[in-house]
């Protein structure tokens, strides 16, 4: 694992997500967890991945309400809504 890996720690459980799980081999730009517990990962170049229910998912820009243009930061508010700047 050179780049792009994510380590999930939960008490005694540890899970490492890598390219074999569907993550990209690219530099992570930002990450945030939404109100549903989904981890959003954004890479340089604005490619997206999600870790949802223990699986890596590639969200669709057309269907997921994701910004088609570039952005600098992603965060989640107290209601669990995602925001991009």
C-alpha cells in the first residue's frame, strides 16, 4: 500500500481498505463522514469514493448530487448534510 489506503479503527477491530477494495492509488484531498456513517473520500482531481457499510463504493456525479466542478474542501454539518467549498 503506497498511497490511497484508509485504516478503520473501531475498538478492537481494525480494517485496512486499499486498492484491492476499490480505493484509488491517488493522493487524498479531503475526507468526511456524513450523517449516515458513510465516509466520503475525495482525491486530487476530484475523483470520489465512499466507504459505506464496510464496502468501497464509487458514487455517481449525475445521481449522487455531487459537484461536477472542482472544490477545495468537504465537511458535514450537525444535521449530517455534506457541504463543499
